């Protein structure tokens, strides 16, 4: 299968500044040496606890956040791989027609003073793709594609429900006919029944438009439903990557096992559920020595405190960063 995106050694360090001179006193390793591949027409699910670097990783792919290092190779329409990290401004503008972001919160990401027509039409105007009657025709097409009706075009965002707003966000993201979407917690703010509708819409659109997704979520149920492959992230690093079936049935990393066994608890602030594991998440500004997971890992031995585990391939398309990958008997999800 052909890849659409290949990421290697991707790193994002945020400087920590102190004092009024803004001296740099350290850094938050939000994304640390990440390697992943997304194949054409597939969904790569990225999962991990809050603060582990998922959004930063997603934003780095489009350079909405400037990465510190690594390569981001994106296959363009001609089949050539572009190094997104090295593109100049016009090059980046061009590639952004092909790569779009869909955010978590459809309430704050839509301008309340713009009509649906203006919101969905804006990228078409910005990129000089359509104007006049062609613009109108395309906006109608997009809005119908996401399951809304042309009669709703002159309304403002407040007239819509959360699910409908997320549909508007998706229509806007699709305006430039992208081939790759980063969906960052795109359904996390929605009620469960509405979540399922939006996930189904994303799947239909994926088939119809041959889209590839990086789908970010802290919700394992959502990730399992939508992903072909899954990457598990812990403190800036991918600790396990595998096909969805394998990852859920036969995890090789103790952190994956812990995530799969955790009971999500409702979080009233976020209108969603949160995974809560025993022990504290490591601080990316001051991570533990050796394997970052060792203070919370029930299988940790001495070597885990001193040596960072290398990435090991345990099966085809299944890689794990644990000293004892393959030796431990871990439980999957039921
Ligand atoms: N603009 C920023 N400046 C400094 N630190 C940031 C910035 N954005 C994110 N971080 C830090 O990077 C880490 C990863 O954050 P984020 O990517 O938002 O995680 P997630 O999406 O998995 O919840 C966190 O420790 C967060 O505080
Ligand atoms: S390397 Fe050690 S501490 Fe890290 S996950 Fe594996 S067993 Fe646990
Ligand atoms: Mg996030």
C-alpha cells in the first residue's frame, strides 16, 4: 500500500522561559522522535492521556506548529514526496490545500458573525479556487456532502447544534479538496449518539473522496471504531504502533495494556470521558530516566530506570518500545 505521509524523527520542544529577560531554562519535550506512516485511504488513530503531545504532533504535520526537527514527507498529487518541513511560504500554502485540520470544539472554531456560506466559502476565496456563481455551487455541494441542506446556508453558527456545527467545520475543511485530514478530538465534545453520526460521516467521506486521516482522540472506543492503525503516545513518544485489531487484542506495551484496562470516567468539564490510570503522568519538562513509563509500570525492572527502550518490531507493522516486548503476557481488550 502506498503511503501518503511518512514522519521520521519528528520532534517539538517548547522552550521554558524564566525571568523578565525570558532566559530559556529548559524545554518541554512535547513530541520526541516520533516515527509513523499513514497509508492512502487509511485512518491512523493517535491515542494517549491528556498532555502527551497528540495535538502538538498533529499540528506539526501541517506546520501549524513549527517542528524542532525531523522530516515530514507528504505525497503530493503527482506521487512525489514533499518534505513539508522544508517548504517555503508559497509551497506551504499549496500543501495546505491538501492537508487540513478539524478541531475538537465546533463552538469556538466557527466565527459567530459569519454565515455558513461565508465560513465554508472562505477557504475557496483565500486559495482563489472559486468565485461568483461557481463559489455558491461549490458551497452548496460541500454543505450537502456533510448532510446539511442548502436552506441552512444563510444562518449563523448559533442556530446549529454541536453535531451540525462539527459538520460545518468538516465542510470547511473539505472546501479545498484536501487528501489528508488531521482530526483532533473531532468528536470529543459531542454526545455519544452524535459522535457516532459524525464518525460515520467521516468514514463515508473517506471512501467517497479517498481521504486519509490522522485521527486524534483520548477515547479508545472512538479510536477502535475508526482506525486502521493505532499509535499509542506517552510523554511525547510513540510507545506502540500496530493495526487496530492487533493492538486491542494483543498489546505488547505495558502502557497500552494499562490504557485498555482503564475504566473511563466522565469529566463534566469536558463533556467527555477521561482515562485515569494509577500513578502520575510524567512531566514532559522533566521526564523520568530510562523508560518514561517506569514509575507507573507494574513490570519495571532495574534496566528500565536507566536505559530508554529502543523501538522493536514484534510482528509485521507492529513496533513497541519496551525492554521486555514479547516476553510479558499482557491482556488485551475484551
Ligand atoms: N504552545 C505551547 N507552549 C508551551 N508548551 C506547550 C504548548 N502547547 C503544548 N504545550 C505542552 O506540550 C505538551 C503536549 O501538549 P498537547 O500536544 O496539547 O497534548 P495532548 O493534545 O495530548 O493533550 C503539554 O505538556 C503541553 O503543556
Ligand atoms: S521498558 Fe520497562 S518500564 Fe518501560 S514499559 Fe517496558 S517493562 Fe515497563
Ligand atoms: Mg490535544
